[in-house]
C-alpha cells in the first residue's frame, strides 16, 4: 500500500497507509505494531481495498478516515474545512513561546490573554492554543457556517469550547460586534491562515487538494493576497500595545507581505518565520506601544 501511495506521489505514504489500516481495524496506529499478528477479517480487507482505491484517485486520506493530526492533537475534518498542515504549527509554536517569555501576556498558561483566529476553518490554531494556554480565551471567525460547525466539534472534543467564541462573518468584521474585542486594542494575539493560492498557480495545485478541499479556503485571488491585505491593514488596530499579528502566507509571497506589514504605522519588528521545512511561511509583527 505504501509503495502504491509513493508511486502515486502522495505525501507521507507510510503515515497515510497506517491511518487507513488503523481506521478499518478501529484502533490507533500504535496498535498496528503491538498487535501486528492480528488477522484482518474478509470484511475489513474489503473495506481497506475500497479506501485504498479512493486514496489512489487522490481523495485525501484525512477525509476518508475523518480526522487529521495537528500539534499533537487529533481534529475532525471533512470537506467543509481545509486539512491542517504541519507548516501552520509555526503560528502556534511562536505564540506559545511569546506568551511564556513576554511580561504581560499571561505566562505559560496565557492567563487573561485574548486571541483572535481569523479564517479558523477546522479551528486547529485556536483549539491548539487554548489547549496549551489554559488561562486564555479566543474568538474565531469564518465566512463558512459549516467550517464553524466543525471548529465547534473540535473545541468540544478537546475541552476548550467554553473559552472559544465562534463568529460567522468576513475576516475581521465579526470582531466589531464581539464585546471582549469590540473596543480597539483588546487582543494579545491576532492569528490567521487565510486562503493565499494565487489564480495563476491554481492549475498546478495537486489534485488531492484542488478536487477535494474547499476552494474558498485555498484561493486568494489574482496575486493570492486578496484576504491577506485587509488583515495586515485592519488587524493592528485590534491589538494591544506589544500584541502580535501572525499570518501564514505563501512562501513565494512572504517578502511582499513583509513589506505590507512594514508599511503599517501601527506595526514594528515585522519579520518572516520559517516553517519546519525551512520555508518562509509566517509573517509576524508587533503592535507599537
């Protein structure tokens, strides 16, 4: 199975194969090794063959099994939301490090911190942050009602739903009607993984992404920055002094977004953070005092 996935060019073929087998056998992946001699029933083998066939036709394994892993946590995913990627963990890692080391941001538990997650999708960023910052609150926005339903499911799954408010609307606009953040300069962190694939790159997008994941969570307009620009432009006003703005961007456009951030009078210390593969992935900037 793994060899077939490799030949088809699927990412992490061994992991995908293990996910499918574990799903069919209703066990976790570790059990595949600790109970390696367990025979599969004819029904299980038939089910596995069907799922492998769908995966070889580029249907995402994460949708087939109904979950994906992000920052060590399992998240429900389906066609209403983008599948979380390891590159997005860069945002979570940076926020947690900042909260631990900067006075006034709640320390290791994020006591009193308020986070806004724009274009939340599955809720993976907000939920992962709240799971680790047990004293923080978050508000997450998305234009898709279906995405917010998935985010709520994930928040409940990980026991953070009472500290997460989910608002339907376009980008930052829901924050204007959100009492804790309605007054400007309220947020400690404003984070986002918005759609950023430019139109001219769409034809080259892998079929497992283009044919199955929601286009509204992927496509960012002619140059890929239709949703990035307003977040950089309007986001800083929602941050308190010293608060951080972090946006995931396309590697090819990171320097362009960096220049946008540097041009904002309210922001300082704009810089690019690299993901686990060494790609320029997140633009970070701090609200001026």
